[in-house]
C-alpha cells in the first residue's frame, strides 16, 4: 500500500516535503500554480487552486490534501470536504490562518495573550484606536499579507486610506486590523504538530530575527529562554493547535515583550520558515512531521540533535548567475553548513534558499551559518 499526499501549491515548503516523502516511501504529488516551480521536482499537476473542479480532480489521485500556503479559498475547501476528501488542516482551522481578524477574534475566545486589537472600517475608527494606544499603532490587511507586506506602522488613520479604499472596492468588504505597537525585546516562534486523532508534539521554542519584515535568521533553541518561558510557549502552542483543531504543522509567531510577557502575533498552518532548522538540527524535521500528521501517523521525536542550530535565509540570491555557481566556494569555506536551495530565480528580497549549521557553540554555529549564507548574495 502506497500512501499518497497531495500538496496544493508549488513553493519551497512543498519542495522540502519531497525528501522525507521519498525516505518514507510516500508518494507526494503537487498541484503547482505554473510549470517549473520549486516543488516541480515531485509529480506535479499544474492548475489554478481557485477552481474547485481543478483541485477536486487533483484530489482524486491522493489520500489526503494538504498545503504549501494558506490561500485556497474557503468555497474550494468546502467543495473538497463535501466530496469526502480528507483535507488537513481543514477549512474550519485554516480560516484562522487566512484572515487575521478571524484569528484575533478566535484567540480572544480561547483566552490567548495577544496585542490589543480592533477591527476598523474607516480612518476615523483607526484614529480612535490610535488615540487610545499612545497615538501610534500597526494596521494590517486581514488577508493575503506575507513577509511584512500588508503590515504598516501608522500615526494617523489617513495613512491607511489606500487600504480602506481597496476594501471598499472588494466585494467581500470588511475591515482592517488595528493593533497596538508592541514593544518587544525579540520575536519567537513555537511550532506544534498535531494529528487528527489529537496527538500533539511541540518543538523547541526558537528566536526569529526579522529584517525589513522578512525572516532573516532563526536561532534554535531560543537563547536565554527560561524554563518557564519554554513551558508557557509550548502550552500555548498546544492549546492553540487543539483549540483550532489544527492538523499538520502549526507555527505560532510570538512577541516577547520588554516586560517579559509573550503575545501571539500570527499563525501559520503548514511548515514554516521558523522550523527550517529542524531539517538539520532535530530528530524529526517539520516537513516529515507534517506528512506524518496529515496521514495520521504517530508523530516523531522533536528533540534537537545538537545543542544549537542557526538557520540563515538566502534572500535575493546572487546579482548575476545561479546559486549553484556559489556552491563550491561556500562548501570549501564552511563544510559543516547544510545548504538548501529552492530552485527559484534570484530576485531582490526573494527567499531563494537557506543555510543551517548545528553544533555545540552558539556563537560558532551562528558565525558559520552566516558565513556560508553570505556566499550566495552580493
Ligand atoms: P506577515 O503576515 O507579513 O508575516 P506579521 O503580522 O507577522 O505579517 O507582521 C510582520 C512583522 O511586523 C512582524 O514580524 C513584526 O516584526 C512586526 N509587527 C507585526 N505586528 C506588530 C505589532 N502589533 N507590534 C509591533 N510590531 C509588529
């Protein structure tokens, strides 16, 4: 019996499920947006995931449908469920990763710690929120944001006028999300895997470093984290996974505030950049774990295999030529570095690969990971 997993979306997250799928003898199929994508190394169909008939036809070839991203519309997901397809995570969970306003409302119901927030439907309402929060705040588009796009610091409601205007044009209408500007000492991420049968496993809490709204580095486990912080973050991650009935990998992005509280920033229900280190630094990588979870197989050990892992993203890539042209010098200089490329054309700011180094000394590991990654950008 061959287990077959269908991944909607042809990006690097789907690509990185291929290696563990091969190891476990799982047949991985991908529904890619276009030919020649990151995940096209797997058996790939090309089609538009906005169309239920396209996704239904793809689903007939597999045992379970999962995702490389959170953008599959709810009506398409509903059609799959109605047709009896196993969809993990299910639409009832995914909506909280698709819409930041829905996420805030649900997390509030679950009593999770989060920034002060409000749904605001015009500049006046945003001004009222800002006035109540020291005159500054964050405004976010609830849907479709990623890597800091759709997130803005504002001092006045009119600074979001373009987004309010876009909402007015959108048939779905709706509001923007206003949040207090959190004073954080650092950003953290807690990953949890959960199976349909309810088994959960938490990964070590990690520190994520953002530059320009994009994840630049991940330090695993989070340095200087107290036992209490680690415990609270894991409990919070598991409570969210259970509370939202997530199946697969869940990433909870967190702020550690300057007064040492942790607040939930946002959720991702798929493998996540904060967990790439697990490929080379944990007993079970997040990609293998996601496959196990969506197939309802027993989850693997999440313990680190080395005291420290540092993952550095390759952003943009070389100004000229392919990433692969830099392999030899990087490999000579940093033989302990594990280099991962996504088969994507270099473009400024684009995530085109990452490097992980694992070892005993955090400073040394971080130095080596940064040195190796530096070979791939100009
Ligand atoms: P995206 O969906 O684009 O990843 P996020 O909601 O994660 O957007 O926000 C991107 C970044 O903006 C965060 O990693 C954080 O650095 C900053 N940010 C987001 N919300 C807040 C907030 N309420 N207070 C302070 N900084 C924030």
